[in-house]
């Protein structure tokens, strides 16, 4: 089997997480809404324990965590859930960036069709958006600023501390898509000025199909979100439906382990990166984005004159890599992220994303380099 180097698409699951999930599927399978017997009470305790663990990663309050099916749903809830409030106060302007995941861009397009104005700020050539450029387009009628914490294609960290400082005295809500940075860049999401944070379980070595929206209060006021679906009243009426206790419990363990072992994992990923870059250096790769701002487990690059599709075929017996976001890979469209950064068509056509983690096996880099050389 090839070594898996596509952890930004989805990550392997920690053994401790898998054990927790299976326990709540096989043994403690009660409904957390059932309050008349021990099965239900045990399930409810598991949910609340997981809620506390997720909250702890970003220094949020337990009652500010709402479980969802993943970051895509959380993004939709954060953006579309503000619609009623925005219309009631007459503030229908939203600021975001050209780097965003489709799970942000498409809900914004929905609002545009309903009469909202959306301003998308372009990144610089380094792949990050200057905070001052965002602040420059924020207006009195801006109801929401939405941007990602870490880009899924390049691994570049956005300037959240600087942006939160610039927005300190503006009433706009700040939403951060934290799918790629939650549990990895810990300090980045702990700023209380960030009102809404989207979380994905399967990016932090947890199960697929579970995530969270963290909705911080400002004093005693919670973000004025309204539900997108109805029926049952679970999650304090914001996201109804029977809670997937096993997945929630798994997310809790994954979040706890991420916070506990963040430094150790970062060290392992940094060492893997050093070994990889040393091995491919003779091939003269072109790196995309400001490498000083990239998390240590990601690299986006191209080899001059080589097409990414041909590269992936050549490497398929050695490593499993991707050439963009897994959510849009079936469309074969050029990366909107790399395009917004000003890359040439040839660079975009040849771009590959390598992403790994602390559980990634050693790679026989001689074989990888040899396979690439044969294409040159």
C-alpha cells in the first residue's frame, strides 16, 4: 500500500478514539435524550463530557458548543443562521476572502441571490489575506466577517490576531472556519473576539460525520443564530435531531488528545517535513505560498513542466497525495485558491498537496524521487 499523505482531506483515526466510538455503538448505545433509564443518562454524560473537551481547546464555555455533522454544516449554520438577524437590523453586507472553502463560498452565494452584498478580499502572493485589506472593506452595515483559520490546500495560517485587533470596536460578527487549524494551531482560535468557530472531527484524527459550531457569547448575549432545520429541539433548539453519541464521544477524545499532544505532534510533523524537503530538493520544486506561514504538516508545490494528474498516477504505488480540495476534486476545475494567489496556469496545473500527521509511516523517498525523475 502507498503511504497516505492526504491528511488534509481526512485523517486516520486515533486508536483511543476508535475504542471510544465502538464502546458507544456496541455497549453504551443509549439515546442521550432518554432520561428515564441509565442508558440515556450515561449517553447524556458522554455528550456533555465531549462538549467540555471541545470547548477547552479554544477556551470556550461548555454551553457555547453545538454539535453538528461537520464543518460544512457549521459553516452553513454560522452564515445562513444570521440571515434573520441581518434582515431585522438592516445590515446585509458580508466580508470574506477568495481563499475560502466551498462550504463558505456557496452559502455566501445563496445570500447574494437573496439580495446580500458580499465582498471577497483577495490574498497576496504569499497566500494570506492582509488584515488591513479586510478591515478596509468592513462597513457600518457589515453583519459578518468570515474567513478560514488555515487554508486546506496550502496550509497557510491567516492573521487572526491582527484581524481581531482591527475589529475590536466594530459590532460585526467574526466567523472562522477552523476545520484545518482546530487542535493544531491552538492559540489562533482562543481569542474571545472570534464569535463563531467551525470544527471538523475527521481533520483531528476523529470520526467522519461529526463536528461542532462554537458560538461565543459577548457578555450575556449569544450570537443571534436561527436554526436551518427543525424538529426535536436538541442542541438548545439550534440544531435538532438525535445526537450521534458515539461520534460525539469520539470527537471529545480526539479534541482532548489534540490539545494534550499538540507540541509533540508538531515536532514529529516538522521532522517529517525536513526529511521530505531534503529528499526532493534536487528536483527543484516550486513551493506555493509563504512557507514561513505554513503549518508543519502541509506543503503545496509543483515540479516545473509536470502535470499533477500524471504525477499522481506515477506516484500511486508510493504515496497517496492530492491536487486540491477533496470536496471539489471530482470537478477537475483549477484551484480557486491558487488562482486567487496569482499563480500561473502551468503552476496550478502541476500543483500537488502533500499532507501528513504524527501517525504517518516513513516514506521511501528514493522511490518517490525516482518516479518523478522518470517523468522529467
